[in-house]
C-alpha cells in the first residue's frame, strides 16, 4: 500500500520533469 501511494507523486513529478524537458 505504501509503495502504491508513493507511485502517485512519483508519476506526477516525472510528468512535470518531462514537461520541463520538452519545454
């Protein structure tokens, strides 16, 4: 359960990082 909760923010951070990279 803890791992799943940690994946949510990780994915959001990854998306933000990817967006910054494409920008």
